[in-house]
């Protein structure tokens, strides 16, 4: 049977869906406690403070932020699968500690250990190892959609599992999910026969200085920091607001979360189309940030009831999901062609630090100023982000691609770059002779990797 050249191979499909499954087990484990933890902690632990609640919710982000790059570097040396399995086992150990915690301090330690299983970068590098350039973007998109769906499922599953097994039962379920993740790595994920450093998905420490000086990327790093700081801070008090203002017991919170999340995904689609297809990314992006900030103030100034909370959360999560989808795309559009992995690593670190600091500061403001203190804090964060984003450059609709290139001499690089830049749809070219690979910023409406490979091979034949 002749394979369809426009379809993934069986191994690539297996790799994509197994890695997506591994991601989902971890994402569910991190977020299922968000909608129930604050209510649980206030009744379970004596003399608990708001700051302690916030730290317990968000501290996973601190350990995740500092360990994701080392995990990636260790996986280059010792292999992807061993590091993924190690990370999942660490995550499972942290979940068991949380399930058995008899104090908030022990719970904080358990959550920190959960974050130490920082395998996200290793999983993304595995996609690069197992999926060819032609289908890598498709594979990354499938993994990204899985992460989004896992977050949605966690908001619904958390309250339901809490009503059936208690919050400690959620942590035991999370430990079981981690074991499922290990089994997926062992038996579903294909073996990586030719592992290499994946510049498109792994951070290169030698590039940190340049990325940290890039003003457009710094805006995005600050943005994802604010977005996840806001989310984590909100979930210190949103469960309590649903209880006190909407009259919902914990098992009933999914009455709001499920329709809100489904509708928010539907409502964001027209905005994604406007941003990507109509080249209105900046307008849509800045509008979504303004919406995030305004909805924080709505929690303060609108009389809260079931329906007002429903609509506030619906508008918030429509903007949140839109930004969550747009930010990684903007990182790709704005990062240098050969530094996508490093730019994405700094971006992810900012995201996790946002969760950690948002949790701690959200807890502090809840402890000292109540519910409204948290929402005013997140509104200020959103306003700062809005101010930063308004001066962002208009992003071009570009993507990053890389293809192998024949051996070239250093003195030939400039001439080859000029030749490739003449190809319609190519906006930036970086040739790395030592890797025998060329990195592009391209307009995917005009260019695909298969066509680039053919063009490069023809160029090689002509030069020889």
C-alpha cells in the first residue's frame, strides 16, 4: 500500500496521541484541585491563612519554572523516555504526599514536589524527535488542543470527584493518573531511535541573553505571567464566591463551569478567525486583555448571583482561552527563526512563575482585604499588561520551519541565504552549518516544508 504523503505515518500518529495523552494526565493532575482546594483547605486545616492557601495552589509553578530547562538538558544526555518516566514518578510521589497531608505545610511540600516533575519541555522535544518537519506543526496543535481540553475537564471533574471521594480522593486519583502516564510512556509512546537536540522546542542556554533582551518577546512573557497569575489568584476566591453568592455547593459548581467552558471555546472561534485569517491579531489580542481586566472589576462592582457569575466567567474564559491560544502563536511569529525553543522556554518559565506568584499574592490579598482585594489586584495586573501590549509591534502572519540542508562551508552561508530569501514566502533564513539545518520564518499560505526541501535539493544539485 502506498502511503499518503499528506498524512502522518502510523508511528507519527502514535507518537502524537500518546504524548498528548501523557500531557493530559499531568494537566488534569495539576488543575483538578483548582476549583475545590480553597474550600477544602479552610475546613481541613486549623488556623490556615489565605497566604498559605495561595501558596499551596500555586507553588507547583515555582518548582516547574526552575526545573523544566534542566529536565530538557538531562533528556538530551540520558534519553527522553527515562526523564519522562522519572518526572511522572516524582509527580505521583508529590500527589501521594498531598493525599496524606495532615497540615497545610505538608500540602505545600506535596504541591511543590508535583511541580518538580517538570516534563513539558521533554515531551515537546519528543514530538520533534518522532514527527517529521512536515507534520510537526500539526502534532504540536493536537497536543495543544489536548492541554486546553484537559484544563476544561479538570474544572468539571474536580468538583464531581470531590463530592464522590473528597479532595484527598482527588489527589489519589491524580497519583493514579501519573501511573497511567508512566504506562503510556512505556507501552504507547514509540521508542526514539535518533534523538537529537531540538532547537525548535528546547532551550539553548547560550541564547538566553539575546531572548531576554528582545522587547517584543518580553511583552509576551509578561503577558503570560499576568494571565496565569490572574487565573491562580482568582481560583482562591471564585469557589467561595460560587458558594456564597450563587448558592452552589461544591458538587454543583460544574453547573457553571461546564457550560461556561464549552460556550467560551465556541465564542472564541470567530475572534481566532479574525486574528489569524483577517490579519487583525493585535486588535483582537489587545481587546482580549482589556476584557480580562474589565471582568476582574465586574466581580467587584456587579451584584453577584448565579447568572451574573455565569456571564462574568463566560466572558472571562472566552478572553482567557483566546489569549491562551494566541500567546504561543505570537511567540513563534516574533522569535528569531533559530531561537524558537529558547523563546518558548522563557515563555513557559514566565507562565509557571506567574502561577506561583499569583497564588501567593492572591492569597495575601484575600487574607487582608477579602474577595474584592483579590479582584482589584488582578484588575491592576490586567491593566499593566494592557498598557504593555498596546505598544506591541503588529505581528506578521509567519511561522517557523526548519529543514535539513546539505553540508555547506561557512563562506557559502551568505550566498545561500540570499538565494533562499528569493523564494516566495520566506522572510528570514538562518543556516547553521554545524547542524546541517536551515531555519526559516515563512508564510505557510505560500510555503510548506516539503516544497522547501525540494527547493533546497534542487539548489544543491545546481551548485554541484
